C-alpha cells in the first residue's frame, strides 16, 4: 500500500495521523497547510485527502469536514511512515528505578512494571508472568506443619515461588523431609517444571524407587507437589491504568465504557491474545480489529517479550486507543522488556 502513495500523499497522510493522535479532532485541509508547512493550497490538499479516502485510509465523520485515519492508515503509518525515536533519558531513569528487583519477589516487580508502563505511556500497562510450567526448576523444600501435613515450597530459576500444602501417607520427621528435598533437587536439576513431572513418573517406575522407601516417599510427595497447574492462569496477568483508557475522548460514550471495562474484566481472553506474542521476536503491534477481540475495537496493543533465564518467557506491553502515540510507546515497551530481561537474568 505504501508503495502506491506519492511522496506528497505520504506526507499529507502522516500529517493527518499525527495531528489526530495529538488532538483527537478530525483534521481539515487548512489545518494541514498551517501546521505542517506544506506548500500546497487547501484545495490541492483536499483533493489528496479525497484520494486517500478512496483508498480506505481516511474517513469523514458526518459532523465534520475534516478526516480521521482508519485502522488501515495506522498500519501503514506504523509499518512504513513512523520514525521511532530513541527513549528519553528521564524515561530510561524512571524505568530503571521502578524495575529495580533487589529485595523483591518477581511478582512484585512485574506488577510494578505494569504500573510504570501505564505511568510513562499514559495508557494501560500489561505484564504477563511466565507460565510456571515453562520455568526452569531451581529447588524444592518441604516444611513439616503438623501431623501428616507438609508445606512444599517450589522455586523456579526465574525466582517465581509456589507454595502448596500436601498430605503425606505417613508422618515424617524434619530430617527425613530435608533428605527427600536434597534427593529431588539433585534429580530434577536443569529441567523445566513441565519436564519435572515426566521425570518423577519415570523415576517412580524404576527398581531403585521400588526398593528404597525414602526415595519412594520423596517421589510420592513431589508428585503431589507438581500435580495440576496446567494451562493459562489469569492471576499471572498484571493490568494497571485502566482508567487512562476511559479518559480518552473516543471512549467517553457510556456504551464504549462498558465494552472497555468488559475487555479488562475478561482476563482470560486478553491473556490468550498476549500469549500469541510469546514466540514472536521483538515488538509486536496489534491495531484495532487485529486483536480479534470485539471489546477491543478502537484499541491497539504494543507488546514485547522478556526473558527470565535462558528458556522462560513473559510478555509486557501497553494498551491504548488506535490513536495512541506509537512513536513514544514503542521504545518504552522495547526498552522495558530488555531491562526486565537483564534484571531477571542476574537473579
């Protein structure tokens, strides 16, 4: 599409998009000639705008003589017209301060990251925690609670912690629980959580486990610890700044407000959308209907993946109106993802 536009048409389309992003008001030909120093008459600009409308890049609201960009125009703008600026030093400093991981668990850092993304972009920040089953196993610990009840503490290499209370088939002492944990930590080192389950099942079938009572008990405890937890988990989705979307003029209508609230309440659907970005490299941009979520019509999503160790991946990003400042938000999302990756790798 961009190749079919003349340089003049590209310049005028870019000016219209940037004006509409800034003002949320339909853009007229006189506005273009005054603000952008285009040495063309308003009549000539109107002719170009009419051509752009025929191409499906602009629409004319009934109440205005001006034009507004379509989703197709935003896609062209992002793919071939936009010059992404570098991240500002003050933004870099803020991201560094807010994403400081020292002394905090991973969940707190990711929640704070979503809040920071919202604050910097003035839209809505979203962060998806890594799926626990794709994390690398670091260690397991058993704590005696009383009777046959045991607290299993499972830690991934990325620092994510899961606690689970399990019931053993017989009462065990603290020393036995420590020996079992040591055995399992050696057995399961270097595996993902998902691979751990298969390894435990395989080990339970070996002769060694059949004839060593301690090993058999350790494997039974670990089997209970790792049971369940498959699939997506909306509790691993952090959303901050939803009200920022509602402050945008295009969402002031009460029906649109309801749709936006519904989009954020349906975390499962939003999580599915974000999961589509997990295996993609670099920054991903979904504009309007490209999200395939009816409630997100009129909204765009910019995401990037972050790494936690060598193998596990999460997603973070910003949701805003299709009229969002792409040139500002893209570098913020990109830089934040890279910084979070570096910080988590150091843990």
